[in-house]
């Protein structure tokens, strides 16, 4: 019987974000009949998955710390825990996410088995020209630790061509970095039977703030002053940025917070806007497309340049360009609806979760053949 793979993550398998991507990778192993020893905060009941669940890691005692410190401690603890579990039995290879991979990768390198690193965003040094910032205070993760994980990895999996290019720009060999994109549940996220043209609803989904382009979107929106139109900001509003963002909002802007009914909300939306300056591939772009909603986004948000039903902004700081694109969709509801149908067809053809699982298994097979 083949040795199991080893997978370590601090995921609770919440069904959203990186947790969902992790679940789909483990589902791919299970569907392929590949056994996996899983160390995680949550549990997955899938054939072939042996769970070593850590419901209450000791870092929970420090959950009162600032979020960056607390989550960094979790990553560090699961990294060390992963190494201990990996060393208890032979394994065919290791899969881990960036910030959790270092210690199990070191053990796997000594054992001579492949190491697959999931990176949710671009190369850590992409915004700093490779030098990185000064060493951050403990327990936050310094750039040197990211670079050590990159060096130890047999294969680095990223979510978009843009993220892959960030690694090549930092000198990482092209053969070592692969874009496997993301997926969307095309059954949960689907277009409505019919949608009224007014009010015209624009949405932005995800963590609000500077990195996501929330300020530029609000500036463009207030410049337009469109009648019978609403802007929905769906996602967590960080306390540090709440006052500044709310000051830019007018009466036709709604802060809806994090919502579990996102599929129902997206079916009411006419245009989804995401002006990120840095992403892997924002999964909500695929979910919007699957819902029949066209995306207006930066190229840095992660969609491939040939993504159907997508309008790209060359410079998010050009608020006039952002406003003009929104207004064009508002003035042409039929054309906007056609873009939404093109986006839906694109997601069905290229970005369902089944296709993602096949891309992941292909990467696993290639890692097993790499020196």
C-alpha cells in the first residue's frame, strides 16, 4: 500500500476562503484514492483522510492578542506540530500553506520526499523589490521565513498568472511555480431567472480597506451620483479604517458586513467591482461570474487577461476611469447583462471546483517526479 501524503493546516474548514480551497485539495486526494494524514483545527470526513484534529491549540490562550500576533502564533505552532506528526511515520510528501510549512518541509527535505507549498497571494517580496522590510517583531512572520519556505518547496502553487509572475520576477525558477487558479461552486452561485434593471446595484465583496481599493471605489461612486443606484460593500470593515471609509460613503452606500447569504446577494447585483492592488486570485470574482455578474477589476486581482465578462482597470488610482466604467454599465443594462452571461459561461468552462481538483492532482503527480 502506498504511503500517505501529509497535509498540515490551521484550517477549521469553515467552507469559505482558504478553508474552502484546502478542503477541495483534500477532496481531490480522496477522490483519487490517495490516503492523507491531516493535521488541522477542523475535521474532514472523507474516505482516506485520517484526521489529527487540534480543536483547542494552546495558542487559544493568547487569543486576546492583536489579530496579526495571534494568527502568526497559530501558524508557528501548527508548523512545529506538523513536523512532529510527519516524523512519526513515513509519508509520500507534504502539502502545507505558506507560514505553516517551514518545519514540516525541513523534515520532508531530510526524508527526501516532495514538498508542495500553497501560496495564497504573490511572492512576499513583490512589493519591496526583493529586499523585504526590516525584521518584524516576534511572533509575526518575517520575510526571511517566507523565503526559506520558497527555497525548501519542490513545487509552489499559486492562484493566478499574475501571482506566478511575481515569483519569476524575484528569481524563482519557472518550473518551480505553477498557477492552479481557484474554483467556484456553480450550483450555489448561479444567475437569477430575472433581474430588474433598477435599482442598479454595484457590489464589492471581501475585506474592506486600502489593499482592496475601497477608497478609490467610494470616490468614484460619489463622483457619479447615479440615480436609482446602490453600492453594497459586503465584507468585514476593519476598525482602523472604518471611520475613513464611512466618511466617504453617502446615503446610497450600504455596509452589509460579512454575510453567509452571499449567493443570494450576488443574484441581485448588476456589477461587481474589486480594485485590489495585490491578490492571488480573489475567489469572489469567480463567484460573481458564476452568478451572472460581470467584474470590473484590476489585473492584480488575479483574473486571467482573457477572462470573459470582465472589464479591467489599468490604474485604480485613476478614479475617472473607474467612474466611467461603472457609468457605462449603468447606462447599458442590456450590455451589462450580456457580459454577465459571458462571465457565467467562462466560470462553468474553466473554474469549477472539479477542474481545480484535477489541476491540483496534476501538480501532485508532477511534484512526485521532480528531483
